[in-house]
């Protein structure tokens, strides 16, 4: 397909192609700058602006009980207004910073509103970095003054660079989508590599389109696609305090995505593929990771399959086996049993890359050499069958190796 869609688990509609130029959808401008929030001198402040007065938006936020100040500010305004700008920084999560943190988030919002020339209530604030470290708003203000004059349609890559923390590579995409109603563009910038757990992940993601979307349609599509992407990934089973996903539609193309039409179906499939690939990129970037795993669980009941999928995705034993290319399916059996404890032996099935290794809770003879070869690739799929019918879920996860320990043992030092 394209350079962006690299995973077999992101199904791409034939109407979707990678844009020939790396420019944002019509009506959007962005830029990034090194404001001095990171000691490394790397870019750490970004601004995204939608110039269309009638823009629409939708947003989703972390489910954590500990919420960063930017999430509190952004969540409140996203309920009341269509968002037309996003100011985002790396280097400080602005979390667990008390009243000062809330004041700083509001200051960022106000300064970004001036730079973007929109109402403060239409500005989303997003932060990522170390928890418990106040943000230097003086540096933010000076950075935003510089950003105001550099906003441009091809500034999306700069925004993606500005929100990186431990990310090994920036995550962004520019797609053209041929709808029955006409051509529209989709673009996105995301970050995430550690503190990733379904529900949803440690990440920021900003999506833009020049399609005409109602607020209700934007909210519906973003909600469905987040559940199939960022809600399904795990690097280390750790839930973040700052997760934010925002979809903004300028409507500048004039192509309307009406409810219950073929255009809505195709646009939804394109957004789904975009977010799933970004989610998989986050897992692939999982601090020191080599491989990505997918676990599919069928049977039982919805709660049971969900518990099993998350137990497998978060198991250090499963993840280290994946890292080493070790086809030790006993690690899977252990995780299944821990997720579904009970007095009677559980009749479960396991297949790795479609090679059956367990049936009804009993080992199945198989070619171990063939299986070892199957798990040596960059993507490995595990299938688990539970007693019963009707329920099914999936989770994507990274392996766990020495690199993860090195990154996180020295994160603040």
C-alpha cells in the first residue's frame, strides 16, 4: 500500500492513498519550535490552528484517576466549544502540580489563543513529559510568540517533532480519501512509546480533516475508532495521566460527510486505519521494543475475553518471550489461567501464527522449528479460544527487553 501503512493489522480501504505532499488539510496551519523546555534543545512546543470559523471537533481523554492540568482544562472546554487550536508541549506533563499547574495551563491556553487569533475556549492544551515538574510558562510564552509568525500548511511534521519524549521516531501521516461525495484529506500527529496501557494509552494524537463533519458525526467516528486503536494497545500496562486525542474538521473542502451514507462509511474506515496504524507505531516504538504482538481472544463472555487479552498483553513473561522470539506458549497458558481463576481445569485453545499448540487445555504436537521461525518476524499473532461462543476482542502489545529497563531507569537522570 503506502510507506505509512506498514502493518497487516491496519486494513486500508482502496479509497485511501498517501498524499503526494506533506501538507495539512485545507484550513489548517501548524509549527513547532525549541522553546527551551527540554534541556537537550530539541523541539518542545507546537501549535496547530484551524482557520475555519465553522470548524467542528471531538475529543477523548485518559481514564486515569490522576489527571494532569491540561486534561482538566481541555476536557472542560471540549464539552462547550468546537476546538480550533491545539498548543502542545513536551518536557513537562504539568501533572501533580497543584493550583500552579492549573494556572499555567490556563496561561498557555490564553497565549495560544492570541497567537492563533481564536477564542481561548476554542484552544486545547496538551502536555507530555515528567510528572510533578512545573512548566516554565515564560519559555512557553516566548515560544508561542515565535510560533505565531511561522504557522504554515506544511508545519505538521514540526508539530509531530515537538511532542516527542522517549519516542524513537515521529508519528505522522497525510492521506487523501476519495469519498463518493469528493476528495478530502486526513492528517495526524501522534506521540507515545512508554506508559502505554489499553484504556487508553500514554499518548497524544491530533487529527485534522478538511471534510465537512457535524460535531455529532466527529464525536461518533472518533469514539468508535479510538476503541479499535488506542484502547487496544499496551507497552507496559501503565495508564497515563495526560492521554488526549482530538479530531478537528475545517470543512474547507466543501465535501460533506453525511450520517448513514457511503461517504461516512468510507471516511470512518479511513480514520480507523489511520488511528490503528498510529497505535501500532506507538507499540512498535515501545521503548527498546523489537516486535509487536497481537492477541485475539474468542469465546466465553465479553468480560472474560477482555481480561484474558489484557493479561496476555501485559504479561512480562509473554512479552519477554516475544522479545526473544521464543515460542514458549506456556507463558500464554499462565496468563490465561491468572485472568480466569477457578477450581476446574479450563479447556482453552492456543495457536501462534495459526500453528495450533494447545487444544482443550492439552498440548498439541507441532513442528517446533516451524513455530520458532514463525515468531521470529516483526509481527506475531496469538489466538486464544475459550469455552463458549459470541465474544471476541484483541490487543496489541510490544515485547519487553533490556532497552525498556535502560530508558525508564534513567528517565529523569
